[in-house]
């Protein structure tokens, strides 16, 4: 019941629609109960005494009751559906807000297919329960109560005979519920795995085709598909094991009803029996009761589906947000762009991704960060922008710990290009203006010029109105990077972080972008994360990371003199070995000539 109470809360004010639907459902049950009495009266008061002048009015009354019942059933369905859809809209909105609030660790640990399934398929199961299952359960319980009361009033011995079968029906339904719930949970989990395979293949279709792995991916899909089929069959077999028993017990009630009722008619009213009209009433009520009894298996099935889906949705809804808003806003009114990383350590479990990192960056300074793959360069972006919070130490922006900044204000103060470029399926203009949707076209154009994107965008058929495919399909890697850079520049943020922004562009384009960035009138604190020496050699200060630690730091000239990682990388990227790097070359490198 706690799952239904939780789902019911999502109705908000629309809960009155569902209550009204249940009221019409109850009215329908009343009309359904009245109809058998009309049949009884027709038999006992019209047909048996042959008073046929009353037949037409009684038939008219039967028709009116039937029409009224149909109207009640229609209103029940419409109102319940309207209420359920409102709850679904609210619930989906809340789940999406939760997804927006969750940290990157959640997406790293959960499959996209599973997340999508919780927000779509599982929510639709909840919708069906609110719109269909609840009214049917109310109807079933009321019909059972009314039938027992009516039967007891007419002949209590007859009623007790019929009730002998009912406990067996309840026992079968209870056993089926206990067994089918785990089966449905397995089926929902397997569906998530299946969706994850589909999502991966949609996102990585070019990789699949490039490596000719269509057959492998098809086989993987078939395995998950067959697994989903097996889990569903397992659940269906449990239902088939108990469903026919429940249906048979419902049929037995009808047979017992007819047999015992016939005997009581033969006995006669004077000897404790019943009239033919009363037998008609019993048989009609038994038929009316037979439908909900036969539906019991399906309703138990639906209830267990609802429980399994609700548990998965609740798991997402109540997921702890690793990145929380501060209790009090301590951020400054004006952002200058000073960054200080003090003894920053970030660990995932026992693995330290950043280990006692210290950096002090003045406003307007250009900082370069280099190091081997996996050294923690991009992780620095995560702790500055609060995609992840440090395990130890602190990250300060303008002297205030970033954990004391409102998340929106912090992230609006930072322009960011990511290593894994993501563009939305929208126009080029909308992608560049994504961070500042109300900006003017002049800002979009100037940002595109600085990022060296204006020339190729202007050459497109629709120019800045050209629709970019999903994830930037149709653009080269370099073009996507330049649009991503323009998007970051359009924010005019006090802090600009460029994470491997020019790795896919040629040296000439990179040089152009660097010159444009230098010429920008609004100087911002710039952090350039790169693999190329050419990307960072003009920086005011350079940090070299390895295994999460700073192993070298200084200007280009100072690092060249050290002869460490930075120097060796520079020599290697110029196609030389260390033996060729004589004093003349070193002097040239120190001076920034190469």
C-alpha cells in the first residue's frame, strides 16, 4: 500500500478527479447491483403471475439502468485517466529535475538504458495502476461485499456454501503475488539491460560500422532480447500456474450456484427454499461477481508490476545528490576570477585521482596544464566546476570555497569546453548561444570568429540556422571543437577552461585561435588543458601532472631548463630525440621560437 500512497501523492489537486472517478465507479456498482433485482422482479412479479402489462415499463427501467451504468463506467475511465496523466507529468518532471541535480558519479555508475526505462516504461506502469487498477480493485471489493450481503439476506445457508470456495481463491491469489513480484523485478532489470544495448549502439553507430562489428552487436542485442523474453516467460508461467486455478474457482462458484439454487427452487419457499426470481437474482449476481473473480489474477499481476516499477522509480527519486547547494550563499557580488586549489585530493574509493594538488591562479592569468593520459587533468575541471567535490582540501574562487557558491552562479562564472564535445540537435546559432540564450547575434558572430568557426559555418547552406545532427553528426571533430569553444566564449565568463579544445584542429588554426584569445578585450582567467606544447607554451604558468600529483611547474622557459617531462614532450613533438637537442635547440625552445 505504501507504493500506492506514494503514487497517489503525485496527483496533487487532481486527486479529487480520481476520487470523483471512484465515486462514479461506486455509483456504477450500485447500478450493477440494482439490475439483478429488476430481473428478479420481472420473473416473480411479471412472468410468474403473468402480469404482462408491467413488462414494458420494467424493460424500460432495465434499459435506463444499463445506460446509466455505461455513463458511470465512461466517466470513471475518463476522470481516472485525466488524473493519472497529470500525476505522470508531475512525476516525469520531478525525475528529470533529479537527473539534472545528480552528479556525474551517478551517470558513471548507471546505464543510460536503465535511467531511460525508469523515466518512461516504469512511469507508464504507475499511470496504468492509477487509471485502471485502482478503480477496478474498488469495484471488485464493493461487488464482493454487496454480493455477500445480498446473498445473506435471501438465504444464509446458500451463501455459506458459495463462500466455501472463496478462501481458496484468496490463497491462490496471495501465493501468485509473492512469486510473481520478484519475477517482474527481474524482467524490468533485463529490459533496462536491453535498452542500454540499444542506446549504446545508437550513440556509437559509427564505431560499430568502422570496426565491422554489426554482427557482434546484433548477437549481443539478441542475447539481451532473449534474456528479456525468458524473464517475461518466467513471469507469465507463474501467472499461468495460478491464473487458471483462480478462473476455475470462479467457474465452480457459478456451477455450485446453479446446482444448489435449482435444489432450493424445487424445495419451495414454504420449506426454506427460494423462488425462481430469487434464483435469477443469485445467478445474475454470481455472473456479476464472476468477472472480478476471474480478473483477480490479472489485477494481482498488475499490482506486482506496479510494485516492481515503483520501487525502481523511487530508487531514482530518492537518490542522494552528491553535489548539494550551500545552506548559505557566501559568494562575492563581483567575480574577479582568482582560483586557489589548496591541498586538493579527490579519491574514488581507494584510488586517488588528485593527490595534494596546490595551484594559485591570479585573475586574468593564463595557465597551462599538461601531463600523460589519465593523470587527472580533466578531473581538475570537475572539482573547479563542482561536477565532483574534493575529498580533502578546498577549491577557492575569489577566496570563497566553491562549495559555498550557489551552483548556478558558480557555473555561470565559468566558460567551459569539454574534452568530449557534445552538441545538441539544434541550429548552430542555438548551440553557440546555449549558455546565454537571450544574447544578440553580434555576440554569437564575434565568438564564432574568435573560435575560427565563422568561416565554415558561413559556408553552410543555412549558415547559422543550419541544424546540427545529434551529438554534432555531420561535422568534423575540429568543427565541433570550434563551435564548442564559441559556446564557451559567448558567456564572457570571468573564468575560461579549455579542456583539450584544439586537439582536432591543425597547427595553423590553433595558432589563429591563440592569437584571437590574446586579443580579446575582456581578459579572463584562462586554464588551458592540452597534450600539445604549442597549446600551452605561451601561458603565464604551466603545471605538469602525473598520477594526480604536480611533478613540474613554471613558465615555458623554466620548464625547458628542467629537462623533465615538459622538455622531453617538446622535443618529441618536434620530431627529435634528446641527442639532437643541443644547446642551440634548447635556447630556441626556451625563447619560444619553436
